[in-house]
C-alpha cells in the first residue's frame, strides 16, 4: 500500500516538474493595428510597433514588413533582443509618394536567441495590421484608428491551472487511498 502511495506521489511530482519545463514561447504585440488616412502626398508618417517579451527568458524579435509595403516602411531596428518581461516600442517611418491604398502588415517573429533567422522551430509570429487609405476613405466598420489592438498569448496561466489540477487530483487520490485503508 505504501508503495502505491509513493508511486502516485512520484508520478504526480514528475508531472508537476514537467509542466513547468514544457512552457511554450509566448508573444505579445502591444500595437495590433494602425489605421492611417492620407490627404496629401508625398508624406512621411512616424509610428511605432510595441512588443512585450512575456517569457522568463531572453528572446530575439525580427520585424518584417510585408512585400507590398517593403519599399515604403522603414523600421528603426529590424532585429532586437529583449530581456524577460521587457516592453519595447520600435519606431518606423512610412514614406508615401503616390496615391495608393494599402491593407498589409508588419510581422514580428519571436524566437530564442540561439535560433537562426531562417529557422521556424520554437518561434512565434504575430502580424500588426497596417491600413493606409487615401482621401478619408476609411470604412466606418473599421476599428477606431486611435485604439490599439492588443494580441496576447499567455501560457503562464495555463501552466498554473495545470499545476493546480494535478495537485487537486493528487490530494484526492491520497485521501481516497487513506479512506479505503481506514475502512479495511
């Protein structure tokens, strides 16, 4: 009987340890979308994209404008390393020289510092939507241009929930075994 309890406790502890070591990389965009209305060209507009490292380890963040806006979007930095739980805003300029509407984006790719730029394993990509409209043609159904969209994944709360469930199941199993032993 003691062997079964010890095996159950060892199994529960190994699951608990595994749950904390199997944490997935998370990514947070503080700026989910930017809507711009342009009245006159040429014009240069300065904006920033906010990112947060929600991991407990350093990460690299690579910013890549979509192909259709690659020639008009110029980021201050294309690659940054962020410390755990750090927030940073990276400025970029949009140089518009012709009357044209854009519905595109800038991708932020979060990866471990030791991962090469071409590798996709252990990385998370998020897209910041960038909409540029000419002559106040911004659709009324579109989001308010002054309001940022926050896009966030949170694995820490999932891990905490998983650990609590395992502890409750372990406690219930131990109580069940003790009650069963008491009845004999």
